[in-house]
C-alpha cells in the first residue's frame, strides 16, 4: 500500500516555499494541512487547499518535458526535440490559456476555480514559473544541445563567426534571395505600428538620434516565413546562419541614410482562440473559416525579444503591443527553438538519436491474405500504438471502401493529418457508391483550417459531411462499417483512444479496439444517428456518452467502489488519462480514499488532485510518465467486488470532456484483451521506475528511482518494455507475452499463470 511517508515523501505540509525546488518550481502557497498524527478524515472536500491550480499543474507537466531535454541519459540530439516540444507547448499555452485569463482580467471577471486563485493571481504565478522555465530551457540549449551539435559537425554561426568566404556568400544570398521579399517598415505617425502575425519572427530596429525627422525612432522588418530560417553556408562543412542574422547584417541597406543604433529579433504571441456563436451561424463551415482568418488579429499576450535588446526598444514594443513588463521574455539564444529541428536531419551518428523503432504488425494481422472482417468477427482485436502499427486501422477503412459487400461507412474525424489515407479511402468509398458519412470536427483546436479543407474535399467526393451537435466538440473516435453477409447485415466497429491520424499514431501511445459484437454495433449506430439527426436513443447498451450522462457514470463507478470498500474493506481503482481536473470527480476520489479504496492514477499532464494527504488522499498515488512517445490512452479499471471491470475512453476527467464534448467510454469484455491491458499495459506502467514521476502533496513531481514508491529494484522503462514486447510478439516463434512485474500489492493476490478465465 502506498503511504505518504514512504521513500521520503512528506507526511505533512506546513507551507510551500516560494523559491525553486527540485522537480518543479515556484509553486502556489498552500496552507497547513493535517499531519499524520492528526489524520482524522477531512470533512470539507471543497476546501481550496485540496486542489492544485490547473494552469500551474500544466506548467509542471511542461517542466517534466524540459527535464527530458536536460537529462544526460537521453540521446544528445533527442534533447533538442524535447526543447522544441517545450517551446511549442508554451506557444499554445499562451495563445489559449493565458489569453483566456487576460480576457477575464480585462473583463473584470474575478471568478475563481476550486483552488480559489483569481485570474490576476494565476497570471502572476504563471509569469514567475514560465520565466524560470524559459531560463532553464535556454541554458540547456546553449550549454548542452548546441555544443553537442557542434561536436557532431553541425554549427550554427553568429554574425561575428563568419569567415570572409562565408560573409561573401551571406551577402550574395541576401541580395539574391532575401532582399526582394522584405518589407522594411519605418514607424512614425504616418506609419503606425503594424499588426504582426501571430508567432511571426521580426526584427526591431532602433534609429540613432541623428535620424532625419525628430519623430522617426523605430522600425520593424518582418522576417519572411516563406524563406528557410536556416541558411546553409556552402563549402564550410555543415554550417548554418539564421535568416534573421542575415537580414540584420544588412539592415542599414534597408533604411538608407538612417543611422542604426541597434537591431534585435522579436516574436509576438497572440490570442488564438475562436469566438463562435454556433446558434447564430447559418453555415458553420463558412463561419469558422471566417473566424480562423480573423483570429490572426487577436490581442498580443506575450513578447519574446533577444536578451541583448536595449530597454528603450523593449519599452516601445511593450507599449505598442499593450503588454506589461511581466509579459516580456528575453531568452539568451535563437527565438522559436522548433525552427532548429531540421539540423537533426544532417546528423547521422546513431548514438546521438533514439534507437530506431518501426511499429510492428501483430502476427494475427500479418497475413495479407487474411480476411480482416473474418478475424474481427471471430474475436475482438486490440492494438497498442505506436508499438503496434496503425496500418490495420487504415486497412480496415480501405478494405471497407473497396469491398462490394460493404454498404455503409461512418466515421468521426477530429485530427487526421496531412494527405490522410483514411480520408482518401472515404472519398473512394463514396465514389464506389457506398453510403459514407463523416463527422468532421471543425473546431479541433489548431486543426481548424486543415479540417475545413478535408470537409470540402469529402463533400466534393459525395461523402455526407456533418459537423456534429451545436455547442459541442465531437472528440470521440469511432468508425462503423455495415456489411452484407450470409446471415444478414453485420456491423463492424473500430473504437479508439486516439485520432485517426497515421502520423501521430507513430508517436502517441493509444489503444484501438475492433469488435463485431452486436451491442457495440447498435451503440455505434445510435451515436451516429445522434450526431446526424439529434435522435437520442432510449438507452445505451454498452457505451456511456458525454454530454449525456458520462460524468454521472464516472461518479457512480467511483461511488460504487467506495461503497464496496466500506462494506468489505477492499476496493481498487486504476485510471490512466491525460488530465484530471473535474472537481466532482476529484472529490469522489477523495471519498473513495477515505473509505479505504486503493487508487493509482497515471496522469500525463494536468492533475488538480493532491495525493498523499492524511485523512483525505493517503491511499491515492499519482504518477506521470514522460518519455519518447506521448502518453495518450485513457484506461479505467475498477475492482468492482471481484468483477474487475475495464473501460477505454476518448475522454479525460475534465469539465470540458464531461460537459462540452461528445465523448464515449466503452467496456472491454474479451477476457484475453482485458488481461493484456491490465497486466501488460497498466502493470508495466505502474512499475515504471525510469521515466515515471510521482506527484507529491505540495504539487511537486519527483522522479521515481528503482526500489522506491513500491517499484522493483530492477530498472523498468515502460515504453522500452513495450517496444521489446512488440518486437518479440511479431516473431512467429515468440507468441507468448512476457509477464509484467506484479505492481498491484494492494490486491493481495499471488501472481498466477496467464489464463483467460482469470478475468471472469
């Protein structure tokens, strides 16, 4: 059993330090909570002390990503990827979450969440944490990653490092390739500050005091996004210059006769959220398309500018963008680290990269002549991505498109990626005369434009395209194929925890389930009828659907486990998800812990629950795994008095998933599939002592070491284990899976030989 005193975890919290600490830093203050000596059950579960702020918890997740970039055991060049992910994550965080808090502040909305922090307090703490994070990020870039690149033979040259030959090439390149594209802008009353595009790179120019005209002090040069950021210098090995440096070298020629005091790159992040009144929209696609174009003019929320920029220049930009001093970030290195990723393609040393891994085709699906529909008809089929290939999912849709016995195909599409083979298969199916319906979610954040393109392309091919329920995002992942067979019509269903996107399926950890069970087919049909015709079924046979009762279903499952624990002294919940912030679900988990239920949570990102607090959550353990692949699957396990129920879902335990999205959860009923998920997947992840971090009561995360927090003495990296299992299972002579370490001590059961009947 996990207890808050094990392995050095704190048994009480007197106060949270306001200075950085290991694992996470600058956390919000927390008042005194009960110590282990006074562990009477906590009565008020709504006390703000028991909730970690959602935004600060997200920052802690991004800090864990940054930890990977700073980890010397991670291959040197993979650390650059983690630095880039840290930057991309921060961009979206500012564009959506920080922008939302600023809107609340400007609108004088003082509403607070369960943690009781006001928008202003949250923005203050976010600024402290993010400034500290960016400082660590660039120390890692300059002190570790770029030196590693240089040792591998790839150099990023500054203006002062150019040899005579390199300088000559840069000059010629500027006049031939860059100058014709540039638009230098001098700023005066006749030329007001321009509206710079979101995340665009620009040069800020400060003119000297002898400038013609007393008011002409500043200028801006947008760096063209149509040109490569990295300029390779020929005949100098693998040396590159940054495009903004090439432009800065010639900035005097862009403003002839103007004395230049300084020139510095800067970048503006804007509010990027859509504001759509779906009730008033006559055509949702046209409305969203218009809003997508308009949002590039959102208000600024962050300014990034080179650390060497003079303060008068910074002050001018802050005023022009209507920002505050806390919104300014001054990194000591190239802005927008993701632009440096192409450098990795120039380095072939295997030891500097992750070991290559190709997703495998499971043996039962490896025979190209095998009838996929017959296999699904015989038994449920589980795929564990990215360890097992996403190709069978694509093949499922492609086979349906070309099979003359298939009458209809229906799918939800949330994020499909570029040049999607699934979209092409749906188009072909429609052209082949089948009844094809696609629910395209136009409001999938950051994918709105791509989904608009796909929606139009599908409509042109004859696919019936719908956009779901007004006011809700359709986030569920469902594909339904209706096929005429000897015994009549049969429905085949694919259900997933991840998107129908072959590209992300290679880097996201998700689960796919194929089934031909009648009740699953009936529910899938009801779901699509709901999405296309607003026809809600009288009852769901197997699915639980948001926003129509999924939250209540989750609370009922937790409360049932609580009641069983009260009656028998035994209870067990294991839940894996991306985020946990829904207050009622958290309070239900607290009640379950107080009743004696042992709870293990695997939460990759946001977790607002405080584990390990005596009298409240001492039976709750929360871990987060950050590794090579993005943990994305949602798995829920309830002991249920020995019934051992297992569910998969598209939903996290968040307010938006329960209330503002169309989500589904479905049971896993096949005994062998259930056993594999419980033992192989959950068991391995609960035993991870290499890439897992444990959440402490004060909101910090600490890396789990072998032999601590109930894990084994042998190092176990769950994703590495999954890759090894996939490779072994792909060979004909090694069909048997390797048993996972028993990491469920609270169940008080001995490890038995793997038998299907164990799952009941």
